[in-house]
C-alpha cells in the first residue's frame, strides 16, 4: 500500500506551515535577484529536512524515503528553487556518501550535511557528456598517494554556495579489460587548489538555486577520497539517479498542485461577462485536467517511494521511478501552461507567481534524465531492445 499514513499527513502540515511562513513571502524577490538564501536553507536543516532518511548516528531521523518526497513536494509547492535545493542536497549530496562511503568518510562529511549546515554536490554532467554519462572526459590519475584530477563539469547544483563543503565527481581512472573506460567517483573538498566553481549560470528558471560549472585543473586530493570501489562509479551514479528521479517527480507534483490551487482561486475571483471565469467550460475543463494530473502524479510518486521503502527489486523500482518522473514532469510543464492561460494577460506578469512556475517547470523534463531517457528505460524494462 502507498497511501500516506497519518504521521506523513501531520508531517506534511508542518512542512507546509514552514514553507508558507519562511519561503513563500520571499520567493519572488529571491527569483528576481537570483539570490540563494543560505539562511533559509539552514532553517530547513534545523527543521530536520536534510536528515529525514539519514541514520540517527549522523544526526538524522532514520526515516523513510516517502517522508523526504512529502517534504520536497511541499517546499516545491511554493518555490521550486528551494525544492530542488533540498532534493539535490539529499539525493545527490548526502546519498552517495551515505550509500558508498567508508566509515571515515561518513563521519567526516555527513553530520554537517545531515544538519543542513553544509551542502554537497554531485559532479556528473560535462560539456560533452549529458545523457551519455559514460562518455565522461574528466580524468583522475594516482600520483604519490593522491588523485590528480583534470576536467570540467556543468549544471552542478549546490556546488558553489558559501556553505558547499564538497562535490563528488565522476572521473576516468583507467581502462577496463574490454577497453571501456573505468569510471570512479571521488570526493573533492571545496577550497581544494585547482578546484573552481565558476560564475553561477544565468538560467531560464530556478533562479534562487545554486548552479555552477566546475573546473578541475591539477586538483589533488588524498587517495582515500575515492568513494566506494574503484571502477564502480557508473553503477553508483545510476543507483543515485533512480532515487533522484522520484524526488524530481515530487518537485513536479508540488508544481502541479500549486498550478491547480492558483487556478481554482483565480477562476473563482476573476469576473467577466457578469460572473467568474470559472463558470466557463473552456476554463473549468482545463482546471479539471489539472486535478487529474495532480492525482495521477501523486499516485505514481508515492507508489515509487513506497517501493523504495519496502525494498523492491532494483528493476521494479527503476521502472517505477522512470514512470513517475516522466509523467509528473511532463504534466508539470503542461500544468504551468494551463495555469498561465487561465490567468490570461496577468499570467504574463511577474507580479503573479504563475510566471515563475512557468519558467521553473521546463527543466523538470531535462534534469536527472530527460523524458527521452525515461521512455528508453521504460521500454527496456518491458523487454524492448531500444537504443
């Protein structure tokens, strides 16, 4: 069963109260100024949101993945920039270290990350290596007990903020017997000589999230910063992305819910031809579609989360994650288009949140695996030999 428990519903209310009080009043200004609100991120940490799934020994709550999805959904309902900050901090920052790290690595990095006082990034994508992540060109060579890393990464979330403590990067560390690249993951602390977070991107949306290209030139880190087994980096980031796809779907669900709520309210208040626009079928039927999208996305997101919590097989969870990600994110883009249309001319004005949601939504179909990649994975899970 994947119906939310009473505890989950109570938790939802607490996160919603926080989001409405601490994020919603400021989201438009942060968006306008491209400002990353470190102080609010750390308040989210004090609320325990970054430690929901982490063990108690590192300061976490030892809770379930479903609770994390609830939190991401509720934060994203008022601001996707903060929703993706939480999603990436846990799914891409904490999880790789928690899942594959040594006891020493966990003790070094996790307490501050789990407390939300520090952030970590995950450096996978490169200028010429996006969906084809196995084509990474960043290289790491052992020299005198240190990894010497050279390369570049792009579109890396939480990688250049004032509270970023490290970034885990994928790199070629050799060649396998079959001639394919040996890819490993290595923890690179912020401030390491040769490691630079370049100027933040000027993005279409998610203006209040922290996103940078990274350069690594002769960057030296201890050999012990290898994360997990050498040569297993490809498998590690694939496993990391499965969780992330469900979490991205939760961001999308929050977006759909916001569009539904804003549209219902506006359609009931906006008067034309002697009555509210919501009495017109052309408007009301589109809002009805938003309700269908919200309900369907909710079922897919929390079914996948329930499978994760129940220890479903890798194959079953991977399929559920791709289905949830594909439907929820494409529906979110459609939902913002519908909501903008409901608002008419006002939907084109920055004074209304719907414009921000419209800009923010598109990346949902791209990040952590494009819609095309999700369709490929789903088709393969059905036994089709798609390339």
